[in-house]
């Protein structure tokens, strides 16, 4: 569980470390939060984990904003809730 989060966090290139999808980013973020909340990580890994978490959060927010923008375009200027059929 924490292994995948810490291995991703140690990547040297932030752009290369971005997940392939929103779902992958969210899963990694949840695993990272679990490991941070466990209280078992050394201070340097806590800082690295926090930085990775901030990066994943920004990635997720950007993806959601892009989808919201697409919905606005598809529905006109008024934002309407998306309903999966």
C-alpha cells in the first residue's frame, strides 16, 4: 500500500510521475493519505509524501475542472449536472 506511494514520490521528474487517469491519481492519493496518517513514516518521507499529495491533488482538481469546462461547452453557458445513462 505505502510502497506504491513512496516509490512514485521518489521520482525525479514531476511531469513523468503524473498518473494516467483521474482514478489512478485518486487511488494513489488515498493510499498516500493512509500512509501519512499511520504515523509510521520518518520526517523526510512525510515531507516527500506531502509534496506528492499536493501534486496529486492539483492533478485531480485540474482534471475535474477540464471535465466541468467540457460540460459547460456541451450544455451551453449554464452548468448542468452530468447524469450517466
